[in-house]
C-alpha cells in the first residue's frame, strides 16, 4: 500500500528538559494553526502534546539528558504529531496505558498521561522497545 505524501510537515528536536515542554506545545500549536482549528481543538492538541513530551522527558530519560524528537504532518484535515525519545522504553504498553498506572509510584505522578492523550486526540498509537525508546503517534482531525 502506498503511503500518501503529507501536504506539509515539520521536525523539531530539543533537550529533554522540562523547561522545553512549553516550547514544544507552542511550536506544534503554531504548525497546526494553518488548518484554522478552533481554540478548543488547539487546546486539545496542546494538552496531548504536553503529556507526550512530559512522558518522554520524565519516563523516557529520567535524570539523564537526551533528545526529544517531534514530527508533525498535515494530510488533508488530519494533523499527526509523532513524539519520539531514545530513552528506556516501555516494557508493557498495555499496562502503561491503564488509567492511574504509574511506573514511578514514588513520585507524585498521577498515571493519567495516556488517558489524557486518548481523551483529547482522535487516534493514539504507541510503539516502544525497552532500552531503545518510545514513539507516540497522535492524530487529530481538524473540522472545517
């Protein structure tokens, strides 16, 4: 099956520092704005991106510093945001996607990151290999 080429795309890389999370949100929102989404849809996208980037920083890299990669593609009225890290990976994706599950029970994490992403986006796909990293694919259909 031939993959449809995107109408537009962008790539971004930054250090896995919590201070860069707002930069990631703003950049993805600026890219998405060419589809003229409502403020509510834009807020949904920003919230999901925040959760995915925070997961990459906190769970992917922990106390070490790495690179968070973001790719955005627009195909028609669909925005896909791919957030990747080369961190520790997720050993059990199904368990990690369970509401209230946290891999860091000693911290003050709520375990709702994937639930939030699923709530605000139309599709979410997670690929992960322990010791290699994680990729999260977030897709939002932007109505006319």
